[in-house]
C-alpha cells in the first residue's frame, strides 16, 4: 500500500466526533460519527475520511475498494501529465566539414526530436586550427535552423563559446 492509502481512515478508524458528509445518495450535512456510520452500514458501503484537516472532518460514503481505485487512477493520470510536460535537450554534434549525407542524417534525427517535443542543441566542434573556419560552422548551423523552421525555431543566433559554436532550437507549439 502507498502512503496515501495508509493515511485514509475508514469506518471505526475515524476519530472525529462530528463529520461532514458529502457525496451522492445522501443529504449533505454535519452528522455525528455514529449517525454517519449507521447511514453507511444501511447502504452497505464504507465511511471514508477524505479530509481530516478541517473541523468537522469531511467524509464520504462509498465502497472503499472503488475509492482506492479512483485514487490510483487520478495519480496515474497526474503522473502522465507531468511526464508530458517534461522535455529533454537532445544534442547533435557537427564539424565544419560535415558532408551533405551526414547533415541530412542528423537533420532527420533533429526533426524527430522536435516532433516529440524535445529541444535540440546543435553544435559545431572546432578542433585545433579549424577555429579559423568559424564562418563555415555558422553557415552549417543556420542551414540547420532554416531546414527545421517548419518544426521549431532557434532561441538565439549561433554563438561561439571556446571551441564550440552552438544553437538551441525549441519545438513550435502545436494547437
């Protein structure tokens, strides 16, 4: 059992003298714990404490296993939404002398990443004296940004940091 389930009190575990009943098939209001238990027993259901932080405690009359199922379902859906909101930054590495075939191959990967909702950080790495060809690197990155304009847009122009020239491309919002 998870911690959330351990915190849920049912039937005789509820210690409050008075409880506020909510839900369907009952008249919403404040009842003593004994009256609420009697109503739950008459319906063949459980008295479940939903919120104990208020006075009087809020309780619900429902089947306990159904209540746990609903909790798990809500938690699973929240986790799913949280995962959808997370995006990763995928990196692509180029050199100033990257051939067209290699460029197209990496372009296809970048397209797939952007469609999935991830950011793409493309960089050109200059070894040794290749740094004098920084204009080639900038041209390569701008060509990539232009080719991906349908799926994403650059956050800023390519910039040189040490021996790396990089650009970050974020996916376009789909409505």
